[in-house]
C-alpha cells in the first residue's frame, strides 16, 4: 500500500480523497494555487505545496510543478480527482516515468477509452449499442457528407473532451459548415485537440451512466447505473441511483456487456460508461470517463462501497474482494444535488465572500464540500460549492429528504442555485421519474 499520496486537485474532491487516505492510514500531500492558500484541503492535509498563481494553467494544470511537489515531499502516488489532469494520458505517462503511481488507468487505457472516437470503436468491437456516427471529420466537406449519410439532426462533438464544449446540434445541411468550424475552434481551445466527430441526435434523450470498477487481477464489477438526465447546457445538475427508467432485465444485460468489454480491454480502475436512452427505451453508448465522477457518492450510498478507497487499493495492486453479484443489488435510493455559486436567473458565476454557511444534516444526509463561512470563492475555477447527497428506502422518500435538506442549507454573501433544485424536485416530470435532458430547459422556458 502507498505511504504518501499527493492529491492533484482542489475543493470538495481533494477533501474526499484526503478523507479516504486518512481512514486508510496514508499520509497526504495537497497542492494549491495562491488563491487557495486558505482552502480546507490545505488545512487538513499532512503537507501542502503551493504550485503557482491562481490561473489553473499555471498551477493545477502545470504538470512539472505537480510532479516536482510529489518528488520533494516523497509521495509515491498521485490521485488526480476529476477535471484538471485526471484524463491527461501524458500526465499519467510522466508520473510512471518519474516512479510515481498514477491512481487511475494506464496511459494506454486512457487513450483507448478516453478519446471519444476510439472509445466508440471499442464499444462497437465489444457489442455496446451505438448511435449512427462518424470518425474524426477531416474538413467541412467531410462533415457535410457524414451528416447527410447519418441523417439530420446530428450533433457535432469534440473527440477529446466533454462537458458541452465543442458540441453543436445541426438540423439541416446549410448549418453544417459554420457549426463544424465553431466546434473545431472550441475543441482546440478547450482540450488542445481540434478533432470533431458527429453522430445522430436524439431529441428527447435520457442520460444514464454505469459505474465500473476493476483491479489488476482480473476482477471486474459493474456497480449499477446513475440517472443524470437533469442537465443544463450539458452540465449535470441532479443525479440519482438507481435510474427510474431501468428494469432489472436491462440492467443485467448491460452489466454483462460492459463487464466483458472492461475485462477484455484490461482496464484496471474506476470508470464510468455513459449512455443515452431514446424515447423507446433503447440505450446507446456515448463515451467513457476514465476517472472518479463528481456524482460517485450516489453509487456509494446505494451500494455501501467506498469507491475512492477501492480505487486507491486497485492502483496499489491489491486484489479487491467484493460480492460478485450481477447485477449489483441496490439498497434504497440516493439523490445528489450540485450546489453552485451562480446567479439563479442568469447562471453567471457568483464568486465572493461566504458570510454565512450552514450545511444540512440529519438521517441519510451527506454533504461533500470544500467551503466554509469566511471563505472567499475565487473566480478562477468551477463554481461547484457543495454536493448534497441523500439516501432513503424509496425514491419518493429520497425526494422528500432532499427537499428538507435544501430548505436547511444556508449560504450567505453569494448567490447559489439552491432554488433551482427546489423547483426541480417539485416538477411533475421529475416526480414521475420521466425527465429528459430537456426538462430543465422546459422548466426555465428556454
């Protein structure tokens, strides 16, 4: 097992990893920018190293500074969390070259599953259902040709990224060229990779993802699915497990197909395979995230597993011992709300001083957060303040518990999206469990 882990991230995920390390008896090193010098992940770590100014490109994305911090503190492993360098194959390669274990997939596995086009090829090879799509588009003429072959509407997507950047919906031939050029520019700016592909666009999809875990000894577990349809501009807002759209038969079928694909490709860590479900209930593979997900706590709540601890154990080469249930049996229902520092009307970021902070508590309530009263939210990073996660015997009880928790949540001095969560948890589509990725758009009248 590792003696000291450097956590190459910030905010709530840095604290989440730090807590897992503490419980495992592993020393921790955190890194921080100048803007985060008073952050909780700095305060609670055994050691912390300042790696640069506030700009992420000069701190949390600065590979030489992070590897140097690991070397000078004697860390034998690096946990990247999510975002930043978590899916950067070159960073994983350099960690190995410097004798530091990257807690995640190998660079080869990351390239195989992390690139959207390559992962589609893997999905096809191993029998995962796919929407009609293309390979990397060479130019505007190729984009028009492929869009016509697939049939409108189509969606253009960045091959090397996600989160809505580099995405364009195209409904007719005359719109292809301009959207292809815009998507290419955005992909290059956001991911340093201008490659774009296209696939058939589903008008009213659900977004459902499956959690997998694998070790280095041939153990592969599929840990059920999460419903992530409540999104705004391709950014997830509320997640839950299990999905109200899944049947036990479909869950088992998907679990076995995914398990075979993960086993055959030699993948050996946490991972999430994302799918869309069309109006008829058919699932289609979208992409794989080769890291711990923001929404991993809902899976933890319904499985009773500590996914971050298991991820660390797998990276250390341990043979994981988990019940071999296929599919995984859930215990109750869990929901997560992402509370962001943003204007509830314009959704513009709302950085600034938190004058008052009181997180909810009580039976079945968990809050993962990296902020506190008196903390100044910097404008340089993602606006996520906290994740409120609830667990209850049934979905209806979980919704009721989350409403109560949100009513208790006090954040003073800045604006948050708590009211949006409250509206969603009273929306008829959400209550009936028939939401789609357009539900928030409809609710907001956009």
